[in-house]
C-alpha cells in the first residue's frame, strides 16, 4: 500500500504522478533536461525514453532512443540545455540532442561495460565521465570531439585475500568541476584531481558496494549510498567520515541533492524514498510510492520537482516544497 510519513513541516515531497509500465523492464536511471521540460529514463529494456513534463504533473512520452544493445544503467544531462547522455552495459556512452532526437556522439569504453556517468558542471569543457566497471577507474571524454582525454585508476586492494582491482560503479563531479569521485564494489570511494589525474583521497567506511554519490553544492561534503543501507557524509577535503544517516531497511541505491543544498533524497531497495534534512542530519519524510527497488532519483534543476525510477518499470513524479 502506498504511504507517506512526515516528520515536521520543513519540506515535503508530494506525489503528483506515477507512470506505470513506462518501460518493458526495470528502470535504473533518470535525469531532467532542457530547463526541466523533459525527464529521461533509462531501462534494462535497452532503451532511453524522453518524457515531456505536462502540467499539472503529468508525463507524456515524446521519443524512444533504441540504439543501445544492452541495458541502460545511467542517464545524465549536460550544462548545455539540450544535451544528455546514456551509459549501457554494451560498453558505449551515447550523447543525445533532446530537441532533434538524434545521436550527437558515440563513445566506446571497450572492453568493459560503462556504469554511472556524469557531465562536468563546467559547460565549456565539454567533458563527460564514466565509471568504467571492470577497467577499475574513471574514463573521461571530450564529447564534442569524441577524444578520450584520460583514465584514472582506482587504487589496488591491499588485502591479498581479494582481487587486487576494484570494480567501478558510480561517479560524481565536484560543483567546481575540478575533482571527480568514483565509487567501487568493495565499498570504497576514490577522489581525483581532474587536471593532474592525481589520487586525492580514498573514503572508507562502507563494507558493501557504493552505488550513490553526490557532492553538496559547497563542494565540502561528499555523500555516499551503499548496499549496507547506510548513507555516509564525508569531508571531501580530508576524507574524514563526518556522519552516518541510517533508516533504510535494505540497500541504499541512489542519492539526489536539492539545488539549495539543504536537503538530500535517497532511494532504496526497500522501495522507499527518504528525504533528509542536511542541517539536522535527520529523515523528515519517507515516501512509499514504488512497488520495487528505487534505482534512480533526481531533483529538477529548479528544485521544484523530483523524479524517481524503479524496477517496477514505473516513473514517479513529485513536487517539492
């Protein structure tokens, strides 16, 4: 049964619309594009779908991008108004123009699949980066030229009882675009200087895969979501663990930071979305709209809405106020 629990009146998510059967298989990723006019969803059915956000809170399917040959695990929007990208288990990243419904670039990451992707917040750099899975690091491209600019390797595992190479899952750019964080299957997160490609810190504390990563807008705090059901908050400049947010009953899969930096949302395999107050480090709302694990959540650029996607094949749309 759907339910929403509130603690206090600081802020709330209000369910607006649920797009049932948005895809033929589970949905794993979501993003906003073109000044919040569109929502894009990526699915294990190998497609990316573009949805127009109609008022009041309704989604209208606009286009289906069918070019991937395996499941789509991540979608992201660029600072440029009409540019988005999708990452697939077919080892490719496709960069799209959402107004012309056409492929802008195809970036290959052979022989490994690509996982989480993100554009640099520096629009002039034309940079998109991906967690490179079994290649154990971050791959960085200029998506305009198609040139692969750099690869940064996660540090080797020192414990000889385990495989020496880490499996890269997710990435996040710092707000100034100068640093990039990459999470791994073993629960660690590495931060790199993008210009020098130097390893800056290894964030430790999780013992299970870290699938969600997000910097707060000031760049001083890095938030992580892990299969251990915990959300960690680290000092991004020192690597020190500052706090742990507990409340999910199963894997914490996805994170989204509100543009004002005051709130954090998390999605979980316990089917819930939780809204956290950053200042008090407390959960102020739990939303149960999905019937299966919530793989992706994202606040709109303007901060007025949140979108979510789930293995139940649906897309959720919420107002935030």
